[in-house]
C-alpha cells in the first residue's frame, strides 16, 4: 500500500484559485487545473473520514461510485473507489457509464450507505465534478455536504493502486424501476416518431432500450442524434436549453416527428421540443406534467418548486386544491420536502423534475417517459397540449440573463441593501409596476399584481447576478429584464 501525504502547501490550503469548494450539488472544477487526481483523493478521504464517524454510520460503510461520459471520469471514479477501499470502506464501481438518476437508484435499491457520481452535469467539457447521493437515493443534504467539506485535508489520503474494485451493473434494475413508474399499456398503443438528443451525455440508450427491448412499443419509431460518446460534447455545452437544441428542432421539423426529447450531460434534466419544432421551457413542461398527474391520474399532494420557476403551476395547484410551496434553488431542497411530506411533484427552472412514489431525485429519462405517457393518454400532439394549457391557465414567456459585474464587492453591496431601500429607489417611480408580494428565500423575487415576476439572485461563487423573469408576453418579459438591469446598476454602478 502506498500512502500519499498532504502537502502543507497544498492548493486547498494556499491558492484561492484552486480551492475545493462545494456548491449546490457537490464539487465541480476544471480538469487538470483544480480537478486533479490528487484533489479527488483528498475528497475521497474526506468522505471516508465522515462516514467512519459513529454519528454518521454505525457499521462498516458501503459506497457505490459511478461516472459519466466526460474525459477521465472513469479514471477519477476508479481512483476515488480505491481510496475508499484502502480505508476499509466497502466500495463498488459501476460497470460502465451511468446517469445520475441510475446511480441514485443503485444506492437505494442495493442498500448502499452512500453514492458518488463523477459528473459536471450541464457544465462545459473542461469541467468535471463529484455529486454526493445519500442512502435514500437522492442528493445529500446541505448539512451532510458541509460535514464532508469540513474534513477536507484533515488526513492524508490512503491509496492502494493495486487493489481491484468490484463492479456493479445497475442497468437492468434501473430499467425495471422505470417500467414500474409508467403505464406502458398506453405507450404500446402510441403511434409516434420521436427524436432523442442526449447531447453526447450518459442519457444515451435508456429510452431506446426500454421502449424497444424491455417493453417493446411496436408503433414508436426512435431517431437518435448526438448519441455517441464524445467528451467534448460536439463543441456544445451539454445543457438541454434552447440554444443547444438547434439541430434537434431542425430534425423534428424535417422528419415531421411527434416529439423531441433532450437530456443534459448526466440525464437528470429534460428538454422538450414540440411537433412544430417549438422549444418548451420548464415553465411550460412542469405545468403540463402537473396538470396531467392531477387531472387525469388523480394524484394528490403538495406541489413544490424552486423559487426560479413560474406560476402556471401555482394556478393549476389552486384549481385542484393542492398545497403549493416554493423553496431555494437546488433540487436538494425539493428532496428534503419529498422525504418528509406528501409531495405530488417537485420541479426546478433548470428542467429537473421528481414525482411521488419514486426516488427523491430528478430524473430526465423518467420525466421523458411520463411526457410520452401524457401524450398517449390525451391523444393530442404536444403543440395542441400547449395551446390548451395557455387557454386554461394563461401564457408563460420566461427569460433568464446573467449580468456580470466587475467585482464581488458590488454583489455584496446589493446583498447588504434592505428590501425597503431597494423598493424606494427612484427607478420605481417611473416603472408603473404594482407589487403584490416579495420573497427573499433565495435572492429577491418580486411578484407583481398580474402574476408576472422578477427574480434577482446574486451568485455565491462569482461576481454576477442571475436575472429571471416571466410574464404573459415576450415583450413584457424583455422589458422586465431591462428594468432589472437598470435597478442593479442603480445600486452597483458599472
């Protein structure tokens, strides 16, 4: 066994540019800059030190480690597992590339105490990351992540290069889980051509396998693009947002497909393109799914969503007498609710959705299958469902923009500003906007009398604001974002 000592001048103690700093879902960094094998070993040792504490787990802990299609993810995962084994932790490695939801399923289904997923999700190709999954099959809590982070660099990583890591293949079990969550008797009757775009990520193959080989839906024709493994993601960023789905929209229209579905890099988020080639924002997809579950399937329970999601879902919840709650940005906050309360559906602005009776985890593949089930049940095209949704609950035009400032001190200046000071800025006098409510659970969300809204969220890691807005028209949404920028520059001059 070889032991690697922690250098007292190690980057995590010395250079602020190379800090191992946990964010909303684990740790992400640039490969070969801060995301290195040395730092991966340090994180693995920190997890070990946390797990062996009597207050964490009273028995010999077990961990499953998975990885996505990114450059060196498989090698990073293997090194991580070998550190765990060298510390006496029972560790297994997935037999190949897996999605984050499949890794979460493996954690819970096979009774692991913890799961580690190597993925940087939707970030550019130069990034990799580590996500932590708890025994319940969902994101580790903020408290647990902070405890792991507190152990960073406390002990020298133990590492045995020669040890063999046992493999586990979650595919069969995960597909069986998906099958149990969807009405495939409906899907077997659906006649449709769908186009799938996993954006070169690890969502490739799941839908194809379950629809063609596990259940065999004879009338569904599948056309896949960007399905091969490419660590550079074809020059795209593996995020299922509209500006990355140009080819998907073209193929759907050219081949007259019924639907286009896209996943982000680790397949825990869903993107949707209609039969007319229209990209649907999560502010439309989430309400569509909610309306189907509540109205057609008769599901009940609370609707919970992050503060950055829109209000069509709130109107739907009100119609069916369902409780509604907003939480800070990050699916882990939805997971906390799903573990403690009766949650019908949980969703976030980035396209991650979770459902009652399943894992407390967002799942792009499951969401895509449920969207297909909805279409099979209603016997309507996606574009027709959108028209019906807007007729019943109003239109949603959502836009987001990141506003970068020159320095962090300006962000802090905004954070220090009291709400009444912000509302008394002279810019409001000419805005002619009637405020009905202000939320401060994550940034500042201003809700206006017509149910349009504006969210200002200062970044916690870099000098920028994330601006979100939703109104009933594109023009109004653009004007609201322009107003937000003026307001921020009023407080934080360029």
